[in-house]
């Protein structure tokens, strides 16, 4: 399945993880530099669990992220660390730190086996 496609987002939504304490609200992810140019996706978390995600913007989101396509591809493949990339300024965040910090922690601690399996199913 194509990275960041609607099919890929449905697969992400089907993943079971969490709940992650403190993770509640909407997150918008903007990318550029990929095969589809600039794209926008959103993710909705309810009581620490992912309740949905789709292409497009989300009004009233608590966190807005932006990153180059190549960086997101690498992170999904387990290359690099989201916190390091945030500190380097390649992964940019604006919005509510109360939502961002649990999300960042969750991204850092994805099971390596699950990440590898998911990356193997993804066409980058």
C-alpha cells in the first residue's frame, strides 16, 4: 500500500496500541517533497487511542506537525528518532504541548517488530 494513501491511513487506524495517557485530541500532519507534493493528513485520538485518521485538514486540531516526506518515510522504517528530529527542527510542531509530549513518547516507543512489519507492507 502506498505511504500516506487513504488505504495506508486505514491500516494505521486499525493498529492496536495504547491507550497512551494524556493523548487526546486532533493532530494534523503536513508533508512536502513526496510523490504527491504537499499533503495534509489528520489523526484523532480519544482517551489515548487512535480513533480515526484520514487525508485532509482537521479544524480545531490541538497539534500541527510538518516534516519532509523523506523524514517521515525514515521514521516509519525505524530510521532516526522523532525527538531528535524535533530538536533538529526537521520535525516541526505547533500547538498544545500537553498533547504533543505523549504523542512524541508514543512515536518513540513503537514496537520494533510491529514497525518493521508495517514498513514491509508500505510502498514508499
